[in-house]
């Protein structure tokens, strides 16, 4: 069976030009892209990379590629990332990894944010299959949970708890993570604003009108869509 994530990564490689600064997110599709870039030794040596993910950063370093911390950069040529689900407007729900805050920062630094996905991730409209992940300042945990319960009575809220330590999962930024399973989604523009306005929420994982392009790999080949 064709590895569609690998096919999406192969198509993404074609967009990278010598000398560019490339931002990378997380996940298996992005790992394929790093592996492919590393085999293109002539091109790879001209590129600068940054990533929202410790795991991806580790892979880039392991491959001997030139990596810079996001804090040292203010511009990225292309930011590539996967997602859980995206729609024809390229709105996306992301972040099983709980790293969406840095992912959004890198996407905002990029001239172009290109989503990579297999066809199974493409939905006519975003639905409630995946949670919206919310990064919350520790001091605001209880009030944010209260606000979410009040504003979205049908939603199920799950704070991420470490199974090993039996304590809270702490994000890369030292904050708490809450998975919000909505019973129904508000119009995305309303959801984007209403969640973002709750004090103490650092960022949520709905990428509303952020991506400029999506590379989708299906059994019938690659398609590239723009909103
Ligand atoms: C991480 C993400 C990933 O991009 C998303 O989970 C996709 O992963 P994969 O390429 O393994 O399907 O949003 O925060």
C-alpha cells in the first residue's frame, strides 16, 4: 500500500529552494520530509531550519542539518506542518502534540504556511472528531475550565494528565493543556475569537485561515489546494 504521508512529503520537497529558511512542525509526515531533505545533500547544505517540535529538532540535528532556535529568527520562507483535520478553506485542527502555540508562531513568521496531509484528513467541514487543544497559564487553569464549561455546556473537557507521573502534562512553555471535545462546533470565526478571548488561554489549536496551501496525497495522486 502506498505511504500517502511519504508521498505528501515528496511533493513538499519540490517547493524548497536553495538558501531558504524552512520551518517544520511535528509528526510522521514532517519526519518523512526531514529524511527526504537530508538525502538531497546539495540543497540541504544551503538551508536553515527551525522547528516547533523538540522531536523534529532532534531529527534535524541527527541528520546534520543547520538548525536555529525560533527565538533567533523573525522570518521563515516556508513553514510545513501536518494536522489532524482540515477543510477546503484550509482551516485546520492540530496538535496532538500540544505544541500549537509555537506552531502558530512559526506559521506567522512564514511567507507561506503549507499544510501536508493524506486525503483522510480532508473534510468538507471541520467536525468534532478531534479535540481543540488549549494551552493555559497554570494560574488560570480553574477559571478557564469554569469559563469553558459555562460557555460550552455540551463540551467535554479533559486536562492532559501524565500516565507516568500521575500529574499534569506540562507544555513546552510550562503551561497546562486541555483537550476540548465539542458536541458541536460554532462557526469557526466565532470559535476562533471566543476561545482566544478567555483570559489565561495562551493559544488554541484551531488554525483559522492561517494556511496558504495544502498538499494532499490520495490514492489517485497529489493535489494542491489553496483557500
Ligand atoms: C502535531 C501535529 C501533527 O502535525 C499532526 O498530528 C499530524 O501528524 P502526522 O503527520 O503523524 O499524521 O499537529 O502537533
